[in-house]
C-alpha cells in the first residue's frame, strides 16, 4: 500500500472512533495495554480539546501511579523517582510557570522576525545552488539544513557544531547506554557553552536578540533565575524540536503539496512575491494534515474522574491523540483532503492550554518561508521516478519522508 494511504487509513480510522454511523458520539476513550504499560487512549476532537484544559489532568510525571513509574522509570519518572530532571513538557504548576514564562519572554516577535530573515536568506542561498541541477534531494539538501541553521541561530550555537549535536537527533534511534552517553555529551556541550555566555565572552554567534542561551543565562525571574542545568535542559528540548520535529514536519508538508497535483500546480503558478500569500494560507491546513509527533500527548489523572462515562483513576496514564483529533469527521469535512482554504480550522497540532507549543510562531514562519521560497524559485516540482527516490520514517501516528528526490527546474 502507498505510504501516505497507509497513514491516512490509520488516522481516519482513529478519527472516526467515537462516532456512531449517524455521527453521534459513542465514546472516544478506550483502554490500551502496550509493552506492559496500560492507560486510556482518547481520540475525539471535542473531547481532547476539553481535556487539554481540564485541571483534573496533569502533565507532571510525579502524578503517575507508583505502578507506572516502577514499570517505566525512563518515561514516567522525570521529576519523580528516576533521578532524571523533568523537562518543561513534563512539569505543571509553579515549576512549569516559572520555566515557561522565562522561555516565553525570550522568544519574542522581534526574535521571530530576525529568524525569518535569517531563514529566508538561507533558503535563497540553498536554492541558488540547485540551479541547473535538474533534480535535488530535498530533505538533506534543503529542508534539514534550513531547519538546522534557524535552530542554531535561535539557540546561539555555532553552526560548525551542528553535526556533533544533531547526529543522534537525526537518527532518532539511539537507545540504552549509547543514548545516555550522547545525552551526557550534549549536556556537557551546552554546559560549556552556557558558561561562555554567562561570562559574556564573545563567541561570535547569535545576534543579541536571537541568542537564546545568552538571554536565558542573563535573565532573572524574580529572585529565582534559571540554573545552568535548567538552561541546558531547555536547549536540548529546543534542539530536538528544531532539528528533528521541524524538518520532519516540513518534509511531510512538501510531500502533501506534491501529492496534491492540483494544489501543487496552483501554488507553483502563484505570483512570485515573497512571502507567497497562498503558502501562508495553506500552512494551517498542512499542520492539520501532517503528523510527525509521538503517539499522543501524555497526561495523568490528578484525581479520580470520568471521561465519556469511563472511570479513570488518579495516577492513570491518559494519552490524547492530537493527530486523530485533527482527522475527526465530526469537526473536519473530508478530513483526508488537503483543503487550502479550510476555515475555520481548529486543528490541535500545537496542543492547547498551558502547554500550547512555545515554538508555534516559529514553526508557522519556517513553513511559510521554506515552502514559499521553494515554490517561488522552482517551476516544476515532481518526485523523480525510480526506487529509493522517496523513503519514509514512521513514528507513532506520524509518517514523513526522510528522502525526497524531486525535479528542480528554476523559473
Ligand atoms: C515542528 C512541529 C512542532 C509541533 C507539531 C509541535 C507541537 C507541540 C505540542 C503538541 C506541544 C504540547 C505538548 C503537550 O501538551 O504536552 C508542544 C510543546 C512545546 N513545543 Fe512544540 N511543536 C513543534 C515544534 C516546536 C519547535 C520548533 C519548538 C521550539 C523551537 C517547540 C517548542 C515547544 C515547547 C518549549 C513546548 C513545551 C511547552 C510547555 O510545556 O509549556 N516546538 N509542541
């Protein structure tokens, strides 16, 4: 079966769960057991939207039942018994507010503007190198370097260090001691860099505004500034989001455009003003359709509660499947179709509530620049024929191209 068709089939089946033949609700929560871990799996859009802001569910790993933490200390022990520090996504309450506020202050509209300009320059530079080539492999030659350059700029990390930092992120598959060793190496790298930034030494990187690590090191949240360890944790989180999730999303979005011949042709024919207005319009629909996340976002019941009449006990794991929610036919007509002018488009790609993605503005900007520049410069975009021209990665609900060789004919 075609990769995208497989992915659609899974998502659509999940999106339809919770709806009877007449479209009425039949309950959108079910029990799952996977590799010794059990919990509740929620799929319906309306239900998930409510649960994302329901205080009876928490992201704090400390709320996981003792049984879950014992079975899976790696996943559910953060901030609890494992000795591993909880990341921002795994915290709630004042600890979350403190970290999120400091980070949120550092990713300002001004930072986004600078990153947009940097990213546009980089996109133009990369595309100029493709002239007269005939074909290019878009993931390694365009999508990934573009995302890496922007992320390094955001963090204030020298571009020359990116391979050392992103090897395991791009492989995405290191496990056990190898993974631990790499994470320790990353932590060591960021600790040394933060020390340089704290000392105020010129490292020739970042443009004041966009040097996030320098700004975090300099920031003061009341009398409780972020520690170096906390800054390093944030750096790792953003490194993964920017050099793994972002290129995956962009590659998936390019594929969606290629797969939709009519849309691809229409966008390619659009006037060549930058940023391409049609691309900006279609970005939210691409976000709805392109799933690159884990299986679902993780929550724990902070108290006993009922979800759609099902009793959920305090400490239970509750997985909210955002991609399935974004393919729920009760909310999105023809969910498998990419509708560039879909409005309203209440997709949940970035979550909702207190943990709403802090990178959402950056991601929208990046997609707009990456796709706009590509379509502005390229007169024809088609996958080249032949085995191996397009390869895929599957992860949880997501599927995205890891190799995408296309024709490149400059306008
Ligand atoms: C590229 C596609 C991306 C998608 C689809 C995405 C999606 C999400 C989602 C669904 C959450 C909420 C998780 C939860 O509720 O537990 C989240 C949180 C977060 N995202 Fe993203 N993200 C993306 C990229 C990025 C990027 C590029 C950055 C930053 C450079 C970023 C920074 C964050 C942070 C810091 C949080 C945690 C917010 C908090 O816990 O308060 N994300 N993201």
